[in-house]
């Protein structure tokens, strides 16, 4: 599985831990940055990861900033992106099973590395359940289409 990762300066350290874990699990990782703790703007990194997921270059994305909130807000501006801020494994499982999330966001200042790895594992091991959940996703897609008409 090919996974896109991106973080701002606050998420750099946690991203490094996650990249190592994913590579150990034989996943292919595309790291869109950042490569240091020098200040960076999270929307720039979210954009790169979202474009990789939308184009299907990557199956999933992981975005990390201080709280995960900024990355989640930025990512969800893209049509077809369903980014879920996850702070524990249950939300990660439901994000995939119920919402078919294609990106998770994590907060490095509120989630330790051990918990973050559990969240990533559960997210990647879960599968979309479709059925009634697909009906809801179709409604979200209609909102996206209607918004494009307004713009």
C-alpha cells in the first residue's frame, strides 16, 4: 500500500516515527515533508498529500500538526477528501468503516507516539463497510457538487 505523509514543523518528530513504522510494515511511503522542525505552514503540506490521494498516486494519507485540527480543516477543503482527526483507535476504525476516510490527521502535541502508531495500525487494518454508510457518503458528495456550482 502506498501512503502519503505530511507534517508541519510541530508534527515532524511524530511523522518520522510513523514513517519508520510504516516502512517496517512493508508499506510504501511518500514523505511530502517537512524534513526539519523549521516553521512551515500546514496548508502547504496538506495540499501535497491531498493531491496525492485524489490522483490515486497514494491510497491513503496521514497528516500531522500540533493538534491535528489545522491539517483536518485544510484537507477537508478538497473534493473527494474525507480527513478524520483521530485521537484514539476507536475513532480511526469508525473513520474508515463508516466514513471511508482516506486521510487521518494526528496531533503531535496531544497524542504520544505509541498511541499514534496504534491509531495508524487500526486505520490501515479497517475496511469501509458500505451499505447505509455509502448512502451518507453519497449525500456528502452531493454537497461537494452543489458547492462547486456556487463557486
